[in-house]
């Protein structure tokens, strides 16, 4: 959420920055509701003051045995008018909050302007694509050939966009989760958290998932609970409505969770294999920091995620997203895209974002500064999406006969084996 006074003072800038993300913001509608609610707040307080003064006057007149009927009727009219305005104000406040919650975060000035991913900027590459003496296969063909991935039976069990891992592929997923958590805790200094996999609506509002992306969530019927779309949600809400100590910052958390998304609006995208699923595993990185440190820590967090791919010896590139491809809550985002030889393209495997104080305002997470209290900045990124890492290992480590080599860094976790 943006600062209310900032929005009031920079309506045209907010409209411009919202449009850069493809989100419509109408300054006239905002001003109309804001002026009306401010008028009602002032008028209500004025009437409460007059009602209090009348009550005091009535008491004095009664002690003097004077007629107070007219003044009592005027006081009752004050009460009726206050009640009417409070009803109107309640509706206006709800509408006003809805407007504020649907204004996206403003992109940082370093973010390129553009409407789609075509305007994203490649920042760097690491490594080189593997060379094959044969036509590399996509991971779903390799999985089926080796009896490791069964999408047909998964569809029988749950429907489309679910996967059934078998034997050593199931172990690879488990091993990668443990491997990522160990690297991020032992080498990068994150504190491991095992959070709830169900969250309430206030947690989702705090991170910006609600109300904007309600269609992408799985809700528990009859309960104020949702399956987590990412560990970002419970991790961010660890400190909701808290004041952090400056000396504690930055705070760095890492968590594994399964993630659940309806993938609304993704029809026809990545329909083969395990790239875009309703259920998938992810290791998430999250930082709380002081405002002046967030841009620098975004670079650090991105490099932490990159380190996993480097250890796995997987070629990738880092891309700075343009304004139109930057998410609703983010001010600046780097996507890490791993090379998938079976598909002949790069695929996003991590998205690392700086949300500035956008989520902290929605979640009321503050810290003390020299000037008083301020909202922390939050950052997060996948470290990494586990299923996509599995797919990348399968495609990059395949051999002519379809067998899949185990990456050297994971060899000790598969004693006696060289292939999945």
C-alpha cells in the first residue's frame, strides 16, 4: 500500500506509475471519495462536540428547573444525524480502502519502461549451455522414458497440472529441498522457518495477494483460510503489526513450503511437464531491512538464489523486468532464468523482488529510525522453485540413451548411484 499523503500529493505520478504496470487509477474518483470522507469525519466530530455541549447545557438547565424539551429534541437530532453520517462514512471508508489496496507499488526509477516481457533487460549470464551430440529431449519425455514421472496417473488422481514423481525423481526433489535449505542457512546466513501452509485473508492482504489476485488462490470452503501460493505470505506475516529493533535488521528467513495456485489466466502456457503446476514445492528467501539498504540487499538476495544454480552447474541468465512485467507489489524484480535444452529456451526459476515499504504498510511492520518510526522494506525471492530445478537437472544432465546423470554436487546424497 502506498502512503495516503503521498497519493494525495502526487496523483498524476501515481496514475502514471500505475499505468506503467497496466493498472488503471482514476485520480478524480480518488479525490471525490477522499474529500467526501474527510468532510464527513470533520462534520461528525463537529456534531459530537455540539451534542456534548448540549448535554452539558441540559444538565445545567435542569438544575435550574428550566424547560429543556427543545434542547433535548435538538440533541436527539444530533444523534440521528451522527448515526446517518457514520453509516455513510463506513461505506465510504470501505470503498476508499478498496481503492488504496488496488493501487500497485511504484516501480523504481532503475526499472525499464515497457508493456511486456519483450522490454525486459538481460543483466548477465552465467556458464554456457551444455553441448549435445544428439537432439535433447524435454523433461516430460525423459521422465516417462525412465519411469520417473507419471502425469497421466496424476491427472487421474487430481486432474490436470499435477505430477506424480516416482523412485529416484521423488528423491531428487526431496534432496534438492534439503540442499537449498542447507546452502541458504549455512553459507548465506538465513534462519530456517517451517511455517503454516494455510493462511488467513489478512495475511494475503498484507502481501498484496488480496484483493487483487483472489482468482489465483485456493480457498478452504467455509473457512477464512487459503492454501499458501508461496512461503512469502506466512514469512512476511511473521512480524505483522510488530515493531522491529533497528539492530535486528536485516532479518533473513528461508522456508520450504508446497505452493498452491489455480494458475488463473495461464491457459495454454506450459501445459506439458512440470513447469506450471497447481501444486509445487519451493524454497523461499525473505528479508526485512531498513529503507536505505533494500536496493543493495536485492542484489545480495538475487546472488544467493543464483548460487544454487552455480553449484548445480546449470547455465542461466538474470533479467531485470520492465515496468509492465513487474508484479503488483514489487518496485524492482530480477528473474533468474535457467536454460532448458530440451525446450531450447530459458525458463524462469526464481523471481527476486524489492517491495520497498509496500507490504509493510499493509502489514503494519515498523522499525525505529533517528526521526521516529518508519516502515521496514521487504524483499523476497525463490531460492529456488524446486520442481523447475528438477526439470532443469533432467534436461541438462541427460545422455544419448535417455538416462539422467546425477549432478556432481549431489553425488554424496545418492550413494552407489551415478544416474537417476
